[in-house]
C-alpha cells in the first residue's frame, strides 16, 4: 500500500491522503519523496483545479518520524553529518515550497494532530479546515531544534499575526481547534465525519470560478504578501486583470452569471 494515496472525489478535485495511519502519518524518507513526486505531477495537470490534502486514520501529520526516517539513530546524542543532514532538511522543506507554489489552491483537511512538519504542510496550504478533535503544535522546539523550520517562521506570523506566532513558537505548546479558529489558523471546524464533505463543498465553490482566474488569484495574493511595495502590488494586479480579461473563460463566466446557470470552462 502506498504511503501517499491519490483519488478524485469529483471532477477537478484531487485528494492527496498521507497514508501511515498507524504512525499518525509522520514523515519518513519514503513519504517525503512520494509526496514531492505527486506534487510535481499535479503542478502540470490542468484537469486538477483544486487540491485537498489530508491524512488517513485519526491524524493529519504528526511531524517527522524520529525513529523511522532513513533508519534514524535512536541514540539521544547522535553524530550528525552536516552535509547529509542539510540534504535531508532541504528534501523535507521542499514540500512546503511545492505546496506554496502549486498553481492550484490547496485545502488542508486537518482531521487530527498537525504538529511540526505536519503543521508546516497545513500552513503552506491556502485554506485550512479542521475536525473538532484536531490539535496543533510547532513541535520542533520541544524536540530540541529551532522552532523555525519548513517555512513555519515565514508562514505562521502572516496567518495568525506576529505576536501569536511568537508565543506558539517559543512555548511549543499544543492548541486545539477552538483556538485555531479564533486566531484565524483555520477557517471552519466540523465534526470528524462531516469534515471532508465541508472541504469538498469549499472546493466546489472555487470550481465555480474560471481556472486561470483562480491560478492568477493564488499567485497574486501570495505575491502581494511578499511584496513590500503597495504600488508594486497594484501594478502586478493591473497586469493580472488584463490577462484574465482576454480569456474565453472570462466571457463564459459573465454569460453564466447573466443566464443563472453553472459555467462551462475550457481553460482558455
């Protein structure tokens, strides 16, 4: 059985399921490599318009498997090869970059614990929705590492604010879905049995919009977050508006709205 499962719950939606339920879907070298390969393939798949990321069983992803990552040494004070260690670190961190740079929006369906690397994967998604029993933690700092890992130090302050991010990163404490909703980490919370239906409904709302417009919006939103210049962001938006206005799907969106029917997009 693959450690990363893929299915299509409906046309236009690809669901990626981390599939190590007995280990709360913790990250191993195999899982990292397989997930990276899947994300690379999806990035050029225009039949995929929304990505859903979730975990099998009762966990989303509880971080790095400290006993199963490339046969990790159980010695509490192992000798570290810095070159090999940096290669491994880059492999894991690349997952957050890939999610962040996917043309398609990514919705994380956080069905259980999301800690360390699992929290980073959720943060690198565009929308996060959680089950009532999910818990969150930075995790890295409690394991003796810096809390700044896998893009978390860049993403978390932008999502929940600098003050909250610093407190969560410096303490390494756990927090629940009620707090996650209150601080804006997740947008909606549902009972575990209802979570995926809610996520698919959210994805269907995105599918109502032209594919190119959705791609440009994700790209433009993150570009504006990274851009320190207001006028630069506006100029970027200006070019996006002209590009999207020249597509057949833009005209189809207008017709469908006026005719009160579902749009039929052609990616053009």
